[in-house]
C-alpha cells in the first residue's frame, strides 16, 4: 500500500484533510491565495521541525534539492523563501492552533489509559509556564522586561501520556496566575501547580467548579487550625490538618476549609507543605501528585531541545505563534503515530529516525521498527527520555 511513497507522505496520512480544511475555512485562510496554500505552509514548517532547519533559506534550499519528490510528498506549489515568509506574517495563526487542538483531542483518546505514577481514575493536569527569550529590538511586541523580550507558553499538561491539552502564548510580562481566569475547568479533575498560582480567589473558583487542586503553601501562609488526621510518619507525611484561612481578605476570598499536609522529601532533604481541597485521597497520594508535576518541567525542556521553538522564522507575533503551534502539532502527530503503530521507541528516537529518512520510500512502520537494543541505546544517550 505504501510502495513508492515517501515516509513524509505516509506520516501526513495520519492527519485528517477534512479537519484541516475546516480550520482554514473558519478563518478564511485562502482569501486571495492563488498558489501557496495553507496546507503547503503547514508541510513546509512541519518539514522544518522534523529535520531541524535553521532558517527560511535553509528550508527553501533543502526542499528545492528534492523538487522531483515534492509532489509525492503532498506539496502542490513551489517553495520560495519570500512566499513562505509572507504566509507566516499574514495568515491567521489560529488556523494551526485549532488544527493542533484537534490532534490533541485524538492523542488524548489514545493515551487515556496511560499510567503516570499514581493510580487514580481522575484526570490529572499539571499547569505551568515556560519563558522563551527573544530580542526586544526584533520582537518589540514581546514585552517582558525593560531591555529584554520574551514569550510565555502557558501549558496545561495531561499527565497521562504528557499531552498538552491547553496552551496559551502570551508576551513574557503576563503573570502565570492570570491564565487561571481563562482556563475552562473540568469538574472532577485534579490540577497541580506550584506556588506561582497561589491566589485564593482563583482557587475558590476552581473549588466552586467542583475541581480539585494541589499546590504548595507560601512561607508567610497564615491559617487557623481546625482538626487533624492520623498519619504514618514512616512515609514522610508529618501532619494532615484541616484548616481555614486566617485574615479578613484571605477568608473572604476563600471561605471554605482547606487541607494542609506537611511532608518531608527524603531525596532532597526538604520539608514541603501542600494545600488542597481534596479531603478523600490519602495524604501520601497528594504528595505523590505534586511530585508528578515535575513532568511538565521536563516536557518544556524536551520541547526546547528537540523542536524549533527557540529560533524563529519570522519576527511578527503571528509568525511566532504559527511556528509554535505547528511545532506542537508535529509533537502530537508523532505521539499519535507512536501509539497507533504500537512502537516501543521513545518520541526522541522516532524524531531522530524521521529526521534522516523523510525522503525514503519504504513503509513507515518498517522504518520505525527498531530493535529493542538499538532503541535502548538511543534513549540512554538522551537524558530527557520521558516517553518510553
């Protein structure tokens, strides 16, 4: 079935053309477009992500060398640097944002039963943000500090499979906690975040939406003790208390009870204090949930090392967002391929294989079917292997 077709074309078979056209039509992406379509733009930037291209000129040079193969790879127009640059500047980046969200919905269904370290039936999300530094002179819209520009990727990560479910791209000066105002809360889910999101008025809205949260208390945290539960100190849990906030404004912002858990992390030799509105889970499970939050830190580090989201092909806000969304779409697409082909290799290994074999004309599953020994050797060289 795949005889004579390039690996790149086979990879794009996992993308729904119908869903992509819907996203294009939603934002009139083909208005006054004659040749270079939104699909051609997506293919160019997806190729750049998979092969680690450095610039628009680099993309053009590599694709023009393979000109006889481009039609069979899905390209219907000649790739020109100026045309691609103009498309990145003017075509609505929301096209690719919506398209990436569609891929995310597919991936979440495939990874719904993946373990993540804690045996729970509920969906568990980790919320955090990472900063991508930019030159303020070239990106004046990306305000961060007086002499420094940046964008922030605010990400809600589903810990089952490490799939980013929601992502907001903002200038660097936007504080992390503001994202809680735009978040669509899922009832019954557990949200884990660090002390940067500790705002009691916003936590009260999470509680009222019947969702649960796990976070850390600040050092100047003031509370009134109500009662406590027995704990097993050999597990590291020192206390499990029910409290109320102390102080007029804090009490008004969050009038309900809270659960305060004091835990000793033996690995780091550090005391940690957790706050949550979940009174049913064991105290040790709450501590383990917060430990799983570290997966989102590793996810950000993995993205920055293996996808092109630190150097950009354009300087406008739309060009930057378009590149980030297509990078995430490629990440999720590879995760979908890994699951549907039942591959044992990590995402890192799969990306490395794709980067040097996109023009090959062999079946995709055969190209990715590494022996267990080769996959393990490649993964051991990668210090950020989260997706075995």
